[in-house]
C-alpha cells in the first residue's frame, strides 16, 4: 500500500525546501561574491558594478598575489603545519582513546575524569607561553603543533567509535596472538575509518585556519602560515608588492580585489580536501551522538 501525503504535509515539505534553499543561498553568496570581485576589473569594482557576475574578467589580482613571495611561501608553511599537526593529532588521540575505551583497563574511569577536566580548565596563555619558551620550541613549527596534540572532545568521539566495535573483534585479535598495540593498529583503526576521517577534517581545518598561535609564537616571517599573511594583507594592509598595485595597467587591480583574491587563495586548498572525506563525514559525526 502506497502512502500518499496530505495537502498540508506536501505544503509543509515545500515550505521547508524553500527555506533550506534560501539558507544555502545566503551561505554561499558571500563566498560567491568574493570570487566574482576577485576576478573583476578594478574600475568595475570601484564603480560598484559587480553584483552577480564578474565584470571585465581578469586574473591580475591572483597574479599579483602569487607574485608576492610571502604568499607561496606561507602556503607551503600552512601545508606543512597542517600535515604534521594532523598526523600528530590522530596518533596521540588514538593512543589516548584506545585504553579509555577498553573495559579491562583498571584506571579507565579515573583517567576519563582527569582528561575531561582539561575541557573546562586550562593554565592560560601566559603559562602556555612560558612552557613553549622552556621547551625551546618558540619560533618553530613545533610551537604550533605540539601544545595541541590532543583535542579532548575529538578524543571522546574516537573513544565512542572504538566502543561501538563488538567485543568479539577484540577477543578474536587476542586469540590470534595480537597485543594491544597490534590490535589497535591492525584491527581497530581500519574499522574506524569514518571516525578517523571526521577527526582528520576537524584537525586539518583547525590547523589550516590557525593564526593566533602563529602570531604569538613565530617571529620569523619566513615561518608565517597563510592565515597570518592573509591577516596582514586584509586587516593591516601589509603587502610586499604594494608598489605594483599602483602600477597595475588600467587599474585592473584595486585594493579590494587584491584582498578578496588573497582570501580565495587561502580558502580553496582546505575546501579541496573535503570531497575526499565527505563520504565518511556524516557517519563519523553521528557516532559521537550514539553513545557517550
């Protein structure tokens, strides 16, 4: 028997669909506007002619952005910080989540409470700065990745994912002679790909968007990530090739198009990662809502 929706139900579905379409458009339009302004001629931008599509299509803004040596250098720095930092995050989070997910671990409850406290209390910025100084890692990549090796909330998500795996899997690995480390690496982690992909996305986005810690711990401009360079360009107006802006032919580039092109350059790389983990993303997020 085929169930037919009533007229009021169909009307409600239509209304919800329209609202969701409006929400999506409101969300995407700012990003779309950045794109069309960065691709438009400077004269059109100054006149305010850019509304729904590029006017006087040009790539001069992007050429000028990449001509600044700080931009490609900072992009490579961000890639390095993101890859190394995310790898450290996943390794340390797995090593912490696995024992807390095992019922036979005698100190599991106590350590869970201890770890949970770090979600609500921290030493503060000054003690963190002093620790980084004492470790001798200030003005290096390690100052951006080691102090944040584990996000406790993400650790609990992974722990929940480990708890969803049937106990028989752990027992089978033990019978086959595997120790705890072998069981985690060879059996449990391959079965937890959706959760790991979700955490990979969370951690990678966090590292890529980070600029405050770089502002505090990095003094060498050659080590700046792309977000810090973008901040200096967009907010402070600092650009190493500013003299070329005034010399741009026929005002093809203005300050606004330059800023928007910089934002696009800093945003697109991390957006390109999402399609590769999207199929795991929803499933991985839902695992954290199944069991605490």
